[in-house]
């Protein structure tokens, strides 16, 4: 019909941009407040709010999309046929990585309240483009491993904790800032790193070696240095492999191919061959796993934080959409069934955030009891939070209906990214077995875990009942391996419940305990007891100010 307008756009939510990802996330802001010295709190808030505003800006969000849409390209040779083994990244990648470094996401070890403020920042920056968080995580995590060798730490730590990003490949001694990668797994062993076949031959200069072998997964292959495992004469040993040698020549670091991954597309993961590659030993020969385990522990915490960040962004997008979208005579967010789904997603997100920041606070404390807690809490949290990320991302996408299946919404990128942290740094079974190992060998770790949970004793009968059941199950560790996943799941839920009962608003803690611990919960999101205050739970997760 003449004059009919067919393309007037109505009932579509505005873009979720131009907001502060930190202050809009009440669960995160409150966790930072409770784990930060009051004397530092204003400084930390201002720093994180600045990062949150940058992360929520249209420009930075566009950089994230560009980095994801333009994955890195491998260049093995230059135009003249010379081997160069370089990876080209889109300019947006470098901008995001540079901003992350400038924001202090690799400086936690040298700043007061460094782990908590860095953890919150990492959770925020993950929501822009998670691929850039890999080199940030590796660089951050390399520091405790290098500290096993004071000379190496003195040389490299100032570069790794710098706020300057220098992308050019040149000798590390000529750079103010440097980034690190890691290579542990090999195609024949995977998580069984003691099956590694890469060989390390001692050279004349003390502490230097020549490596021959391969790595099946090498993260961030354009880094300035890498921690790798190889078989030395006295056993599996940790080594530092610089990308460029002090004289300016390239170390032998042959990039065979880049992995074609499900998600994490902006980040390069490579297969690497060593053929007479120069390396420096880190720690003692035969102590490779013990040396690099500190790096692994730090990256596992980042798996928790990264998953929590992805969850938060998925929930923010879902709540934002349903707040502005109308159907069947009202806003989606006000429909009881959709409210139930959103509240369930928000609970999962808040519990992950609370647990991730608690781990960071334990790292800042560094006391004997807190370190013992981390020994159990890190693999427990890594197992559970990373496992919950994928189903949450899928459900959040469904909240947008067909729009959530379209790339422009951003939800497909979150869905593809969501399984990564569950397989990185040891998949679910590896984490569960690590928990069992700690339970059997380190009684002080269980004592610290139970003490942490006991701080909420008497506050909620469902939590008390879950703790009692857990203690019964912990009483039989002889034949537990086949049910290890169930045990670790219960440990994670009890720990999360304890944190929420102590620190979250009553409606959040009540709903979590009723569903996750009290048994009033189905097998899918959106099956919470409808009699609870779900509207308040959803409102707390709303990203709009």
C-alpha cells in the first residue's frame, strides 16, 4: 500500500555500550571492596572504573570485534625465502593487548592489593575480547616460576611487570616491557607432561642448554620468552626460551602451524619445533613440574576469572535485551518464566565472581593458611566455574531468541569462547584428580577449606546440611576416583554458598542455597523456586546504571 512504512525499527534494545563495566557489576565491585585495604580502596576503585569505562566504550568494543574477525596469520618465510616464523595480528589486537598491559594486568606481584585489583581488571577485560587475555595471563603467571631462580627473576621480572607494551621482536635487554608464553604439552602426552620427549643437552656455559623436540600447544608464539618443559640428564626440567638472542639473532623457534580453534580466534596458538634452540634452565634439573606449577596455579585462577568474565558479559547482554524487549503485552524481564531464567543465570555469574575474587585475595594474603586453602580451592574452582560457563553462555544466547544466534549480537563469540577455560591448563578430570591428590597428601589443605566454609556455619540450614553431607563423603577417599567429579562439584557449591551467605544480599544467598544446596532446582536454567525474590536477583545483575 502506498505510504506504508515497512522498515521502521521498533522493539529492539539499544546497543550495550557507553557504560562502566566495573561499577555496573555490583557483585564485582562489592568483592573488590571487601578484599581491599580501606586505605587503598579509592585508588583501586578509580583504576578499575577507568578500565571499566574503556571496556564499555564503543571504540574498545569495536576493537574486540575486529580482533575476533581478523585472526592472526602465520608467516614462516619472508619474500626472499628466509625463515622468519612470525605471526601477524590485526592492529586491534595490539591496541587491546597494549591497553591491558597499561592497565596493570601484568603487575599484580609488585603492587599492594595487586592480585585483587588485577583479578577484577582481568575479569573486566575478558569481556572485551578474551583472546588477548592469554598473553596477559601467561606474562602474569610466569613471575612466580621465575622467582625460583633469583638471577633470572632479577633480569626478567621488571620487564614482565612493566606497563609498557613493545610489540617488536628484539633482544629483551633492549625492551622496557616483555610478554611471555608457555609450552608444556606434546602430541603424545597432552596433560601427561612427564611423557614429554623434548630433549635438553647441557652446553658449556653453566645453566644453558640446547633443546630438540616439539610442543603441540604453544600459547602466544610472538612473545619475548617462553617457559617450556624438556628432559634434561636428571629428568624433566623447566627452561626459559628467549625468542630473540642477546646478539639480536632469532632463536630457533620453528612455527609449524597455527591451531584452527573453535573460539579464542584472535589469539594465536602454535605447534613449535625446537632444533638446537638455546635455553636457560629455571630451577633445578628434574624439578620441572615443581618449578612451573606456580605458573600453572596462577593461570588456573585466570581460568576461573576468565570464565566469570564471560558469564558476566553473557548475563549483562541477556538482562539488557530482556529489559528493553517487549512481547505478549509487556517487557520480557517482567515475565515470570523469563525472570526465573535470568535470575538463575545471574546467580551462577555472581557465585563465580565471588569465588574468583576470594582466590585472588588469598594470593594477596600469602599466609600459610591461605596458601593451603588455594591448594584445594584453585582446582575445585577451576573445575566447576569453567564447567558452568558453556551452558550459561548458551542459555544467555537463547534469551535473545534468534537474535542471539546472529554474530552481530556478540553472543555467538561468547558461546564459542565458553568451553576454552575448561580444557586449558588441565581439563575437568585433571582438576578433579588434583583435588583428590591434595585431599590425600595435604591434610592442612582440607583443614583450611573446612575452616573457610565454617565461617558461614549457622547462617543457612541448607548450607549446614550440605557441609554435613560433604564431610560424610570426605570420610571415604579409598575408592573415590570414579566419583571425583561429583565430590569436587559439591565442594565448589559449598564454598560458593559459604561466600554468598556471608557477603551477598539475602535474596541472592537464599536463592542460591535453595537451588544449588537445598535441592529445589531442575536440570536446566530457569528452574528456581518461583516463590523467592527473583526480581531483586535480576535487578542486581542489570548492567544499566
